[in-house]
C-alpha cells in the first residue's frame, strides 16, 4: 500500500490506545483511516480478540474489508471479513471484522460482554447515525462495568470530533490529511423556485465534462438518491462525449455494479452518479472533478408512515466541503456547485444527529431490551423526551412493553428482526405470509399515479409484467426487485405460517393506531383509531369503505391525506383486537349540539363500533360534563351576581382575604364553587336560565360574608328602611335613589371609608343630580333643583329645608 496521510499519526494513535484504551481520531476523507487504522491496530498487537469496525453502509463495509484483505494479499473472509444484513464473509481466521452498525447492537444485546472482541471502531462517526450513537453508549457502559480491557475508537472525517472525545474521556488525535487545491465554480445566480433542479444538474454535468476535458480523471456527481440517479443516467446517456461512461453508485445496487463504479477506468472517462455514500465512506481513486447537486437524504420521522423515512434536504457546509475535497485527492481538481456563492452562507454548519429527528421506536425497544433508561447511558445527544414517549406508547400498543414499560417476551422476539417494530410485530404475529407485505411497506411505493389500494401493489409484486400490461400505472421495476429480494430474506427469518390473515388484517397488526372508520357524510373522511383524522380523494376506489387501514399518509397533523390503504372489515378488527375493544361510558359536552350527551360506546381506540344511549347516567357525571359546557359557553355575571363579584373584588383589592371572584378566577375554580350547584343543568338553554348567585355565595364562608358585608355592604338602607343595592362596578360605590327618600339625611353615607356616589332621581325615576356631598347639595344647588322640579312635579313635596323634612315616596295628599 502506498503511504497514506494517516501514517503520520498512527504512532500517536497506537500509543493513545495502548495507554488509555480509548481515542478519537479526526482525519479527512481519503486520509486512509478506514483501511489503514484497523490493520495498524492488528500489527501493534493491541488486543487478543477480534477488531470489530462499524460502517454505516453495507457497500462501505464490503469495500473496506475487501481493500484491507487485498492489502494483505488475501481474499475477504480470511484475516479480514465482513458481516452485513443478509450476508456474512468471515471465518475462524478472521481478526478484523467489518460490520454494519445494526450488527453490533445485536452482538451487544445477545452477549453484552462481547466475548472474543478486543476492540470496537466506530468509523464515520461524524454521520451521527442512531445505531452508532446507541452502539457507542452501550459499549461505554460495557467497558465501564464488564470489560475494562475493551478498546474503543471513534473515527470522524469532520472537525467537530471534540464532543465525542469529551464523552469518551479520550484523547483526540488529528490527521491533517493530504489534499490538492480544488477550484470552486458556482452558479452565477440562484436557481429560480420553478426551475427543475435535476435538469439544471444534467446541464451542469455536461458543462463540467466539456470544460474539464484537459483536466482528465473521473467526474463524481452527488445526487440525493437512486431515483434522481436513474433519471440523470437516462438523460446523460446521449449527451456526453464519446468515451464517457456513466456509472451509478448507490447502496441498494448489486455489488458487482458498485465495484465497477469504484474501479479506475483503463480507457475513457468515467462519470459516477453517486449518493452521499461517496462523500466519506468510499474513496473513488481517479476523481478530479466533482459536481454537487447540493442535496442529501436524511432519516426523519415521517408522520405519514409512522416510521423513519429518507427525506431530501439541503446539504450542510461540512458535507459540501467533504464532497468538494473528493476532487483534490490525487491532483488539483475542480468542484461545480448547483448553487450560488451567496447561497453558501445560508447552509447549516453540520448535519443534525439522527437521534434528534428520526423515529425512536427501534431505539426505545433496544433500551427496554438492555434494561436502561436513556439518562443512564452516555449518549452524545440524548433522545428527545417527547419522541421517546411516543415510541414507548407505540411499543406498548404492539405488546412489546408491559404496563410498567418493561420488555415482554413478544418484545424480545421483535428485537431480533432487522425491521421497524411495526413490521416486526406483523411478521412475528402473522408469520412468513406477511413477508411480502413487510418488504413492500418498508420500501417506497413501487407504483406511480395509482389509487391507494394496497392490493394493487401486491398484485404488481406477484407478476410485474402482467400487471404492467393490464394497468396504466408506472411501475418502478428496481424497487420491485429490491422488495422481492427482501421478501426472500424475511421469509427465511419468519417463523410459522400465521392464521391465514388477509393483507388488510396483517397491515392492521403493524398499524393498530391507523385503523380508520368512515365519518358520516358524503366526503371520504375517516377518524383513525389513534385519534387523528384522515381523508381519501373522492374518486378513489376505497372512498366508500366503512373501515380501512391507513398505511401511509401525507402526515398533515389536522387531517392527513391517505396515500396507501387497505380495506378491512369490522369482523377482522374484532378478531384481531378483541382484547382491546371495550365498552366506555361517555358523558360529555357536545359543542355541536350545545348540550350534555351521554352515550355507551363500544370502542377500539378512537373509533366506535357500537353506540347506544346511556339511560341511567348519574347526575354527578352530567354536572361534571356541564362544566365543559360552561367553559365553552363562558360565564356571564349579571345583576346581583355581578354586584356580589364586584364587592368581593373591591375588598380583595384592599387586602381582604377573600377568594378570586374575577371572571378568570371563577372560571379557573369552577369545580369548587359551581359543580355542586349544577344539578339539572344540561344544555345551553339551561345555563342561560341558571342563576349563579347561590353558588357564588356558597364559595364564601360565614366569616368571609361578615367581612364582606362590613367592608362592602350589598345595600344601602334608606331612611324609610328600604334596601337599595350598592353598585361596585365603577371607581366608587354608588346608588340611585329618589330625592324625596333622602329628606332629613344630614350626613353623607359612607361605605368602607369612601363616600357613596348618589344619583338622586326625580319622581319619574330620572336622574336630576349626582353628588358625593349630600349636605352640600341641600345647602347649595337644591334650591335651583326645587324651582325646576316644583313646576314639573307639583303633586310631590319640595320643602324649602329638606334637612328638616320627613323622607317620603308619596305625593302630597289631596285637599
């Protein structure tokens, strides 16, 4: 092997591992860390057991093992071997074993002390995959509790490796690498919002091939996924110069084709159309030109499918830098970017850790199997609490966790299968018959433009050629081929043949929270057993189905559009979930009917299989439901109730120890003061007639009522003994009273130390004077009022000295 940049730091790395048993290695792509470090550790005799190296992708795992074996003059499977999903190439002589990340998790769960393993290397740790984060957390616990001799090494291609070193309490070793200058070429202006990005990329590739004819070497084009690669390959086939060969490169393609993309060309020029697998995991030796579409696929939780899906996002600056560096591995190179220089500043610095946004159901299952809470393990990024809680709720629904969150025997069976727990549950329960459905649901939809019916996909899977002849839909044969391969693997792993369940029943096992019941009405709207809503296009063949399983939706949180579904019968629902179907007594406020509704319902989750009137509903249940009605209808205080509340608030404002009688305060405490008094109130009309005054009075103790009456009395007693309500709605207490009724009063009435505002009324109950100084009024402006009033109301007394007159409400006696 020619000398690689990593060689310069190997002595430092080996010394750190020998002294501390742990290290973090930062080395740029192409430095040689993947193929040279494991061999150096083996040569140094650091450990007696096998060296296990994790790779995030199957292609990278096989390529790394074959390259190391070639260095030793051997074939893979001898000193260096590999194990990936569905394939193993190891022997008793194997000392270095390259595995995909899920393999390590299975090794740890089956034998936590990792017998026969001396070192674990986490390659490409900068990608922060969920399995790598979990694997490192578990290995750190194993090393601390069971295996002090276990050597741990994390290798990163980016410069943000410091946090990993702090987590591992390990030294950081950095390799500068070796690279040549790369000339950057940007778009002059950003692509418009309506531009077809793939068409623009093809034009850029054609331009790059033309402009770099004198540079030579291969051209590496970064695209987000297989679909884009296939479409670009079809267009480029007739547009590139003679001698240019297009080579696709993505994880799901046959290994022979992958080798062809990696191998140098003897003649002509190679244009490799690759996913991010060529960013850091693989080195393609003869690349001089990079064309970057600026997109990457990441695992994100997809509410539409209830599982993680790969979504297309903008690359980060770190990813774009890694891609550009691929052009400067062997000589000076050129990088073309499908974005403008001004757009570069808006790119995020680093890609997020998968644990922050992916579906955590698999992680929750692994933690339950391990028997630890996430805070008990050394996670570089702790799993979000909300997402983890949702994952555990789903596992409980699938029977993988018991009521206390502990793993069940069924959960242990699920953990052994390399699928999403939804699909594992379906496969374990239904047996090998569910293998085609599990493989189909784990892949993207192989039909384009087809109705949502799952049966169409299964028909295409059984006989694709016949299906294409009889149906007008586009069939992705590459996806179907992958599904068929996965079917064979899953059938070999499945146990039993199941109970002859229909595809819809099998799908319901995977999606017990997605069983939909059609709502009343013309529109094909469904309520799902998990409580959410979904809708079908009116013309779809399943639009009239009373029940269905919504396998995939667009994820809209309000009412999701169904993209894949299967019709299921009520009988099948009862057969599958009989132990989860129960009668529920419901007494609740109906906003639509504006009254309390009491029903007895047979329910599975949020869907109702039978519905009857609840005849003997307890009055307490009606009253409690009416509280929600009050919250809906609002609390309006009028008349005596409003005056009482105002009195209480006045005393409270002056420091009195009384309950909060503001509208907001009363609404917050409805259960305490209103609930006992709601007997017989069932509707909006009942509430409109309801007098809250007695209920408000019960909220005050005898002592509090005494304090209230003393500091803010409810009424003023006139000289005639008549009680006039005192209003407390304005800044000062006030009353309205006939002027003649106040004759003889020589001291102004006071409430709580504040003079009452008195509105004096005419015999016709019209205001004639407002005063807060009654003696002053008698001595002053009363004379003018008397002149006017005597003319208007001659039958009523208007004495010259009102302070000496007797109060009255009567007119003068007839003569």
